C-alpha cells in the first residue's frame, strides 16, 4: 500500500547553499591583503620612505577596508538566501507530508471497505494505529533534526564570524605596529635601508599570519559536513524505525487479506 513520502534529498538540499558560503567567503579579502602588502613593499623602496609611511598605511587600510566591506555585504546576502532556502524547503516538506497523509488515508479507507470479518477489521485498525504512531514519530524526529541542523549552523556561523573578526583585527594591529615601529626608527634616524627591510619583513609576517589563519578556517567545512551527516543519519534512522514498527502489523494484515481475496 504505497503512500507519498518526502525523501531525504528533499531536506538535505537545504545545506547546499551553505557550502557555497563557506567555500566562497574569503578570496577577495585574501587578494586585498596580498596586494596591499606587496604594494607597501614597493612603497618602502622610496628614498622618501619615512615621509611616505602614512601613505603606505593608508593604502593598506583602504584596500583592506574596501575588500572587507564587500565581503560583509556578500555574507549578509548569502545568509539571507540561506534563511529563505530553509523556508522553501520546509514548505515543500509540509506539502509532502500533506500528500503523504492523503495517500495514507486513501489506502486505509480502501482496506476498511475490503474488511468483511472481525479479524480483518481488527487487522486494519491495528495497522492504522501503528502507521499513525510510526509516521508521527518520524515527523517529530525530522522536525528535531531540522531544528538541530539550523541551530548547529547558526552557532557555527557565529563562531566563524568571531574568528574572522579576530583575524582581521590582528592583521590591522600588526600593520599598525609595523608602521609605528618604522616611524620610531625614522625618529631615531636609523639607516633607511634597515628601516625598509624591517618594515618589509613585518608586512610580510602580517600577511602570512592572516593567510595562515584563513587556511585554518577551512575546518568549518568539516564541522558543516558533520552537521549534514548527523541530519542524514537521523532521517535514515527515522525511516528505518517506521519499517520496523510496521513489520509485524503488515504481516498480520497480509494474513487477514490473502492475495486470492477479491
């Protein structure tokens, strides 16, 4: 007795836009960091290095700020898109449940019409009760799984956002310290070549620290995959529980309604 049912694919597609956010979040900002530090190195070779330090700092800050603003706007747009995706998928799931309920009711009604004996009626009632209970538990499990997935993603995104802010703040601080150190060296009338080398090294260190920190953020993809796997496992377990719960009543039903019966 078939009835419509929402598939795992229907709900698991929710996570696909999220993977895009994780994978596309950083390139523009990374490029800005690399270009800024490179250009600053070129500026450091200017004979008027000490006079140009504020200009070097401004160039780095401007490039980084512009890239960061674009990144923030893109992130907000994609988070909004993810929220909408969740709503659409949940709406489709509700529609699928409705179709499932209609098909179930039709199947049970057909069985009730075929029931001629008390034994057959009892078998139909037992099957109907077991089916309602099993499907109810499955829907509850899926509802909890969706809520857990969304909650897990929200917490994951919040933690990642905090790590991103810390990473960018550390980069800006490193740049500020590099410029301040160069200014101090200029005030102490140190050799320009020495100042240039120290500044160049400090800028490279800041850039590399930023890039290394960005690379570590890829661990969030693994965490996201874990959330998705947990959801799939919950869905599959709920489906298996329905089969196990109905197995006994199905057997009783088949005995009550032999295939030879018209």
